[in-house]
């Protein structure tokens, strides 16, 4: 409890500086040229702050990689708690404004020849509706921030013994949402199946301490294993 109080106190102490950052980031003169392609983005507080700002960063980054200049609306709520993912967004060469005519949860694609508005929705409920575009949501924003096709090609060519299937938590409560509509199994179902089938054969090894992990990696264990780091 004391740790929570201290963390909250530290967070509240940052609010004045965050307010100054908000005013600086959104208070400059915006030179928008008529002949340059832009995308004006206005997301709700929920979408802007989803997963600590992860979604909004990925959303804007994908669109920016399509050679459009991003103009994003930000309000002070976004700056209240500056998660590292939010800082990734703020470090981009985007234009940030406090208000815009674009409707909430929509974006406007504007070029010299045309102008098109696209509505934005997030959640499983969107599967029951008709949409023209779907945006993939990768595991981590750093994948987008450090994207380099040459490095990825080098990784694919590299011969290595250690391969990461996926990382993150895998508790049943966090992954209880059924994914039949996607025709895939949940993370919990996949790992539970692997453990139930292979654990008694010595193929699966569970490691809980960092020291134990390094001891295993430095050993001459030639038999391939599936490691679960918990």
C-alpha cells in the first residue's frame, strides 16, 4: 500500500511539467501545405489512452509509414500520465493540435485531389459490423518504432538455437476471451496444451529465476527444450 501511495504521489508531482509539455507540443504554428498529403486524426480519450497509449502510437505510425503527414489532436488528459508508449508518439515528427474539425473517432485523408473521412472503431464488437479496413495490432510498439526490413531479413537468415515463440503473461483470466471468430486458440490454451503433452518427456522446462536461465543457456545441454519463463 505504501508503495502505491508513493508511486501515485510521484505521478501527481509530474502533472505541472506534463501540462507545460502539453502547451508546448500543441501550441506551435502549424504549416500545413495544400500540396502535401495529410491525415487528420481525432481519437477519443479511450482510444488515445488505450493500453498506455499503445494503440494510438501504432495507429499513427502505420498511417505515417504510408507517406502521409500526420496531424493528431491531443488534449491534456493524454498528458496526465505519460506512459513510455505515449512518449514514442510525442517523439515523432507529427503535427499536434488541441482542436480540429474532424469528427471524434475518425480520420480525414486529404490530398491535393481528394478528401475522404474514415470512421475508427476498436474491440471485438466490430466483428459483427461491416468495415472497409482492418488494422493489425502487433505485440509491442517497439516493433514498429525499430522497424527495419534489412534487419528483419538478416534475422530470418540467421541460424540460431534459441527462438522466441511469444512473450508476456498467459494466465487464464487475462486470456479467457474466446477467439473462435478469428479461428485461432488463445495463448492460455496453446501453452496448456504443450505442457500437458510434453512436460513428462523432459522437453518442457519451467524457469522462474534469472540465474537459473543463464545457467541453462551456458550449459552444454544439447537436447532441445521448450522454456517457459515465469
